[in-house]
C-alpha cells in the first residue's frame, strides 16, 4: 500500500533539475505585457493631484490605469468588499497601489511606475494599537468577548495573582517565490489566469467580478507555488485582477510579479498583537481564572482579520484547562498593510499569551515552568473527572457513558448537546460532570499531551539538562543558558464551517493510467504526493500510475483555500471517494465477467484479483472500457460534527486537535543580547502519518519558521508608516547557519481517533508553534541574570534580550 | 537603450544573445535563453535563489550584469545533470526530501556543488555556514545539510 510511505515529493526530479515551472517560468506568449503598480508614498490622506505624463512617455510603456480607468472597482477583498484594486483619491496605507503600468518588459514597467508625480494632503495616520484604540478605529462594532465562568471573581479569590503585557510582533511570509500572475485572453471575452495562489476559486471569483463575467468565463490554474504560508490566500488577488483587466483592455497576455520590496511593501503579513493578561492561581500554579485582552492590528482592510482574531481567541487555552476565562478581542483598523493569513492564522499569537501566563506564574512561584504546565494540562484522553494534574493513562476499556463511548455511535453530534445548543445563561455549555471543555465549550476528548510530554522529557533528558543549565549559569557570568519545553494543541478545521468541503476528479484511462485532480493547491507541503498516495492505495497500483495535475477551477469547482492545515484531510477524503466510486464500478463489471461477487474483487499490487484470475490493472481498465463502464468520477467530502457560533463563542469549531511538544536549549550573551539555539527535540503528532518524510519536513520547517517569528524576524515601521524592513537585507529569516546543532524530530506514533483519511492528522500549521520553546528558553536564560521578572517581548531580538537582562538584574 | 551583443558559454554550449546593458545575468538567462531554473528571490544578492557559477566562481546572477558574461563560462542548474543522469547532490536532495516548494533548490544545489569543489570533505558546521547565503523558507535546512553531507561522502568515495 502506498500510504504511510516516505515517498519523495511528486515533482522532486523537476525541482532538482530546475525544470519545475512556477508562474513566472511559463513562457510568456509573444506580445505579453508586464505590469507594475505605482505606490502611495503616504500612509493616510488624499491625493490632490496626479500627473502620470512621465509614466506614459517612459520607454516601453503601453498603457497606464488609474482607479477611474478601471472597468469596475475591481475589488480585491476576500471578505468585506473594502479593497479597491487602485486607491483612487483616498489613501489608506503607505504602499497602496495608486496606478497600474503595462509595459513591454518587467524592467520597463517598474522603472515607469517610479515616475508618477503625486501630490498629497496627508492626515494623521493611525499606526499603533494605542492610536487605533484612542480613535476607536476598528472592524466590527466593538470587541468580541467570550466568557466561561466568572474569571474576575476567580482571580480575585485565588491565593496569588499576576498581571502583565506581551507585545508580539508580526511576520512577513517571505515565500521565496514572490506573488505572480499571468492572464491569457480567450475567445468570446473569457479569461484564463495562471496564478501563484492558495485559492484559485477566490481568484476566479474576483476576476469574474472585476470583468463583469459569470464565473464560468474565468478559468484559473495553479500548478505550484514557491511557498505560500497563508500569504497567497488573498494577497494574490490584486495581481490576477490587474493582469485580467489589462489583458481584457489590450487583448494581449499580461503578466505581473512583485519585486521583493514591492511584495513587502504592498502585501499583508501576520497580525501583530498586544496581549494584556491577569491570572489567579494556587501554590502549585494551578490556574483558577485568566483574563486576556487581545489588541490586534489588522491594517487598512478587513481581509481575513476576523477569523484570524477568532482563532487567536480559540487558542487562548492552548493545552490548559481553564475553569474561568474571559477573552476580549479588539480588531483594530490602522493605516498599515492589511494583515492576513499566516500559518497558524492567529493561533500562535493566542497560544503565546497563555504560555506567557504560565511562564509568569512559574516565575512568581519559583517553580519549573514545565511543572506548572503539567499541573494545568487538560485531562488525558477519555478520562472523566481528572482535574488537571497527572491524569491516569488511557483505560483499557472505555468507562460506560464516557465521551469516547458516545462518539462511536454514528449520527450523534456531541456538539449539539454539549456545545452551541446548551443553555447559554451561564455562558458555559452543559456537559457531563467531570468532562473538560475549552473556553468555547468544545469537549477535549483526544488529549495526548501527558504521554507525549513524558516521552519528550525522557528523549530530551530534560531534567538532567535543566540541572546542567543551572550549573552552567552558576559558573558563567556572561553566557547564560536556558531550556524550555512547551506543548501545542491546535484545532483542525476552518472555523467558517461551510468551508470544510472539498471535491476531486479522477479519470482512469483505458491503459490503466490515472489522472487525479482535486481542489487543493501545492505550495511545497507535499499535498499532491499525499493525495496521489491515497489514490494509488485505493486502486492498489504504484504511485507512478497516477498523474497529478494542476489545480484548475474548470475541473473541480467551488473549492476552499488550501489553508487551515486542511489540505490533505479534505482533498484526501474527496479523492478517496472518487476512487472508490470508480473502483466499485470496475469491480461490479469484472465480477460479472468472471462470475464472482463484486465485493470479492481485490485491487492490490497493480493487479485485480477476480474469480480466481489475476488481471493487470491496465487489462482491467481496458475490459471496463470495452464493457462501457464509466471510468471517470467526482468525489466530495465535508467534515462531519462541526457546529460553531462565533458571536457567542460556543460550539465545536474543530473536528479534532493536533498535538506536539518541543524542548529547546539556548544560550545568550548577556553583554550583547546575541543568542542561539543549541539543541531542539521535537515530538509531533501526525496521527497515522500518510507520508512520514513529508510530515517530518513540515515539522522541521514549521518549527524553524516559528522560531524565526519569535527571534530574528522583526518588522519595523517608521513614524510615517513606512515599512523599513522590506527586503532580506533588513528582515532576517532563519538561515542555514541558524539551525540548532542538535535537532531531533520524532513523530508520535498514534492514530487519529476521528475518521480522517487513513486516520492521519493535519500537519501544516501545528508545528509552527513548536517555535515557542525557543522563546521560553530565552526567557529562562535571561532569568538566570537576576531575580527580576524579565518580561521578554517578542520577537526576542538581541535588543529585546538585552532589555530583559537589565530587567532581570534590576528587578526585585 | 541600444542592446549589446553578448557571446558566452552556458553549461558548455556557446550561446549569443542581445542584452539591454542594464539587464542582470539572471534576467538574460531567464528571458533571453529560456533557462528559468535560476530564480529571483530578492534581486539584491541576499537569498541565493539565483546562484550560478561564472568561470567556476559562485555568484548571485541578480548582481551580475548580463553583458559581464561576455567571453566567460556560465554554469546553471540546467547543466548539473549529465548524460549519465543526476548529479549525486541532486539524487541526495531527492532521497533526503531536502526540498518542499523547490524554489530555493536550484540555487542551493549550485551553491552546494561549488562548496564541495572547494572543500570536498566539509564538516556539518562548514556546510551550514557555507550555505548560509541561500535562504529556504520551507524546510528548516536540516534535510538540506544532511543531503549535502551524504552527497559529499558519496562523491569522495567515487573519487577514491
Ligand atoms: S535573487 Fe539573487 S540573491 Fe536573491
Ligand atoms: S523548499 Fe521552499 S524555499 Fe526552500
């Protein structure tokens, strides 16, 4: 069987020979135009005069468009219809596209785009969260507030309390391939668009809207992206629309790609957050109540900010059972790039909040933060009545009436009884006594972090190394070490329930070769390979028999973005459904030919076993073709059990949780703040992995990206709202030399208790948050400098570390 | 601007093209010669996605002008595999799953090959620092380092 094998990425050979084509590598047809945007130089205000004469006269320029020249507003927003392609007179951020140039070469278009003369009347820009709060500049009518129990009372009644604030920086995606699109005009006004996008259907929809076409007039194709990470969920819309508009107006193919500086300056990034917190706890560090205020800078347009901020709230518990909690979330509108999806989608920020609380509690009590973490963990899988602490291991037989017993009965929807439908007066759902729920009322029934933590503590030799770190710190005045072990519990599913659907299209040809298509896009995460393995397993053939084809809105319609880690969960199931349909048709026909029962026909190892005979899969396909059996099928899947009310913050937004834990050791130089990761051990849960090599790659890459977010990757805007870190020269993502000397990654060996594709678990986003272990190891190292609360802020750049060292030394 | 006629050797083949004197070697390779294996990740010499060798010296082709290739020898990712098949580095990158989106891969392979020419027996640390100019946003580098170490070992054995 081809699933669970570490097969290489489907296009690996193309990649290593340089033959893999990205959008900008597609040979541009003769006469193709190249586009560039002219950008605003102020963050807020009006354009009073615009003179584009020099632009029009520049060599190679074929056309120039202002907002008023467009066929419609050409809205680019994925949500709120608030992102016109070109600004018009009103400017909302520095870097906003004001006009569009089409020229005969990329260079000519870019040079010309710098020649626009714009006069402005600036007004005070709202740049910071403080300015936005002051001006009440926000999305939605007010903050979202979710509550469980009375957190204020619980905190006030607890033996100890802490409060604090953490600033959490944003993050540039830095997909190595910048945004790119190519539009090819077709007969009858139709348009074909090649786009580097995670969401071809969205591009189709927005291009159709811009051109005034029905969606069937636009076809979007995406073979691969050179990285996405969420940055190509909505941020490619502008380029595709611009290309389509120019292609429509000129009748010529149009291509656009952002230079790296433009990409930084124009597109949205991860949301930065300020999280204010207050927590009450007992002598063991057991949390009685927690209050969070999330101040989230969304930028100028709504984009995906509401679900991002929701997901931050949904991860405010991370792995911890919080009996009483209040989360207040402000989604602030500022004159900056419109913050957007980025791996984790708000989850990492929400999680960092509670991990910070735990660390603060441990510091206040003088305890090992890992003890405090474990004291607050949710109870283990299927265990009722355990209130934190060391939960019993999984019982051999599920106790009667336990959650797991109920879940096995088909047709029952736990959420309908325990979640959104429950009495709302107390703000908490009615669930069986002793069962632990998240702050939003979802029962936590698959919690495996007790076992995972045990294993990782052992694997990383945590206890001995923590002692060694203490000994080192006692002996060394300048270099200080720190170690931390942090858990991840990440909810899997789109929180907008209707997005949890997917389609696939499978053809079996008469020679037995198989064509596979589905709605997911390939951005390097290995989705195509995983889904092909599923198809190969269903037909019992070698993966080479499967041809994976570019995502195409003409083949599978109405797809969701490849996002929320859902790619293989959704598309794997849809592809499986299509394969099963064809296989059953084949089995029925072959059984009839060979006087056998359809259910006894077996597809394995490239053969079909029927009525005591063995046919090759190709022979079987040919027989079915001659027998006039349809060898093409669509498949469809929708995630079961979901039910979610985002206004009340109650229900079951997630099908299941994915878990992980990481232990990192760092060293800091207390004179300069410089630091590095010495060792990282990771244990991550992918369920029954579809492809261990690919999953391991996701875990490693996710960890490094997460560590980058919290250490070296700092975005800096100046007082005018200009992003000063707009290229790799000033914005530092981890390099090869930053990789820890010791880096050991293990996959947790388990099956998803929910019925996912071959019982695997999603792996795109969860490992990102393993990077938190580095941040808290740094905080531990800083703590060795003195008794004060280090109050380390993120990202922990050398400056931030140095400031924290001072606080630790000076503090009491 | 008037174009300049450039005669050079790319991957062993003599080639000619007309270049705008402001065009980078990267643009000339991609747009005039159709060799799109070299990628632009930044255009400022900071990411290594455009790595090629110019007379055996590793360069960022985004920082070299196309006209500078006149009379010299350029080697790109497209010339790495030969008639006998993939270069050991290419094979090891596949074996170790040292790529995800693959956008950094051509540049990394060219840089790794240049590294191994200078230092056929590098330590892991030397590989890490030797490739520090090639950014990869996907893999976290671990498998890349392993693939390079493994390829180096194989190439030493072949040479012996
Ligand atoms: S494109 Fe040349 S170094 Fe980045
Ligand atoms: S594999 Fe995507 S940048 Fe390296």
